[in-house]
């Protein structure tokens, strides 16, 4: 297990992670640090526990919004796929009807 030193709100923290995940953990820590610093700017220094809680809640809110957008996009994709299937079926029916008419006309001319 790897150990990474991250900094949140100017304080260092040693955090363990799986080998190979160090860069990802550093990115996550930078994102969290940014959120915590933003909370600190907006609300003043609250103490680490409350500051971290507020930062985590704001990130959780962003995650919930992203999940809602993802679910809406997935629903739209499903709707569009259903529409596509319906339209393709109608197109096949129209082509079959046209082919039968052409065959009938060809038979009449023969």
C-alpha cells in the first residue's frame, strides 16, 4: 500500500492508497482542498471538522447533480433509441410496400 502526503487548507495529511493510485489521490485531494478553501473564504474559518464537513457536503451535492444529469441523459438516450427503432421499422415497412408495388408494376408491363 502506498502512502501519499496531501495538503488540505494548508495542513499536511498522510493518506494511504493502493499502489498506482497516488496521482489520482493527489487530484482528489486538490479538488477537496479547493472546495474547503472556497468554504473558508465564503464562511470564514470554521475549524477543520466543520470546514471539512461543509466541503464534503458541497462535493456530495455536485456529485448528486452530476448523477441526476447522467440519469436524465441515459433516459434521453433510451428514448432516442426507441424512436430510432420505431422509425427504422416504419422505413422497412415503407420499403417493402414500395418493392411490392414495383414488382406488381413490372409484372403488369411484362
